[in-house]
C-alpha cells in the first residue's frame, strides 16, 4: 500500500492546516515581492515578514527583533549551538558544551562536529530510565568555561518532557547561555521564553500543521551568537538569504493556531493516547513504554517490544494500512538501536523492537480501534521473523 489509510506519525510531520494554506497562498502569486526591495512589491512582502515576526514574538512573549527565521528546526538548532558556542568562546574563551545524550541529531552532531573540528569539549548529561534530565545534574557539571547548555524541551522519539524552566534557572544563575530544542514541544506545550528561562529556542513549522522548509530561532537580546550562514544582512545579520515569505506567513499562522487551540487539541487527543498505551501494555506480552509514563507529550506513545525487529514491524503495519515510525535505523542490512534508547539503558534485544505512534488532528477512535486490533499479531510476526531468531 503506497498511501497508508491511517497516519500515526505526526511527530515526523503534519499536514498543512487549511487555514495556514489559505494564509500562504497570496504570497506565492500576488504579493510575491522580495522584502529587501524598496518598491511597493517589496514593501508588501516586508510588511508580511514583520507582521509574522510580531505574531511569533507575541506567542513566545519576546521582542520581535529576537526572532530569527530559518529554513527548519534543524537549521535553528545549528545556528543556536554552533553560533552561540563559537561567539561565546571568542568573547570569554569558553570551550565546554553541555548537552544531553538524547538530543536530536541537529544538536548532538553539531556539538560533535565542534568537538572534532574546533576542539570544543562536549560533555553529556546523565539521563534516567525515562530519558529525563534533572537540574541538579546540570548544576553539578556547569563550569566557568561552559560556552552553552542545550537540553531539549520534549523528546521526539520517546515523548519525555524535561524540566526546562528549572534547568534554565541553573544556567542563568551561572551566567551560561541556555538553548532548548522545542521543535516537538511547540505543538502542545507552552513556549513562553521568559517562563521557560531560555536564551535560545528552536521551532519548526511542519511539526504543528505548518509548511515544511521554515523554522525560527528565538535569541534573547544580548546573547552572544555568530552567524553561520553569511551573505546579506537579512535577519539582523544572523541568517543571510532571501526570505521565504509564504512559508514564514504559514509558520506564524500555524503557531498561533497551535497555541490558541492547545487545550482543545489536548482534550481530544490525550484520551486516545492513554487508551492506546494502556491496551498495548496490557495485551502484548514483552512490551514496555519508552519515555516517561506521565510527563510526556499528549499525542505521543512509544514502545519497545522484546525480541521484535522494529523495522519489520513498521513494514507489516504499513502493509496493513498504518503509518508509524521506529527508533531504530537499518544500515546496510544490519539493524541498530537508536542512541536515545541505548541512553535509557535498554539492552539491544529490547531497543531494536521500538515503535513510535503519534496522534494528530485526523486521528479518530475508530483509527485506534483498528490499530489495536492488528498490532498484537504483527508484533508476534515481527518476533518470529526477527534478526534474533534468524
């Protein structure tokens, strides 16, 4: 089946909301000008740009000139980690980066590249069995030469929500810039940057029913940051390149809808998620929830199944009409468990059998009924045909 009937992978991406699409359309054809141009076409595009910036700033409770538009959440993470680390080192010779081992690769691989090519020291914070990072752990490891701390708000793979505000307090007390990857969180959690005590915060529109190809980075005024994409003076000199006005307009509209409708969306989706988790753990032997049991994203359910091949399970589910995802990656025919699941202390025979089920606007009770009906037999089939039994 090329197009699965039931989409249960909203943490990967979401469809563009019709209200968002309608807001974007005029800027593809009618108001198509370059906002850097001085003529009327450019002025209209610039007005849309700055209106969108003000709209995003209002949601984040910050100044408009603290919002930097990017191409995606990953670029926002890159600019935050690389830009802040490099500039902080230049200003006060700080050489130490503190991150968690369960970060998105946009953070972890950026930090690792800084270690290899720029001689930064990268230290990983400890996590508990739910993948959570604690403020006390940050406080114990912050040093005078720490350039940046980066801890994600909510984990994309296991759904765990971290105590960002408390970690931010620790960082601010020490005078250390604090970044959070809020790409998954923005769809369902408050993102008031002052309440969260963050200096840098990354979002990507396609995680909350906006278009792919646009993101934003909040940069608190006065936080040292170096541009990593040079050229023109767009985005206050921090991100060169012609503005993608239709997509920026879409991001602003989608973010406002996500925050305005947050409580309503949670009320609709959490009961479905809780039923899904409860029934799977009860009915499938050798199953375990990954991530925190309660402090998790309201649309997010993730599991590991002992002795199952997670990639095979995804294939079987896809054939049965359900689109989900897994934490394991298959490389050259050899399945490997994800870094996140290994960081939780799960042995490979558990970590290789991972499944992420994330719900969204279109998910119905009927979808959950149908999914729960087929899953137990497909897990058993994935066990029988797994790498461990071959």
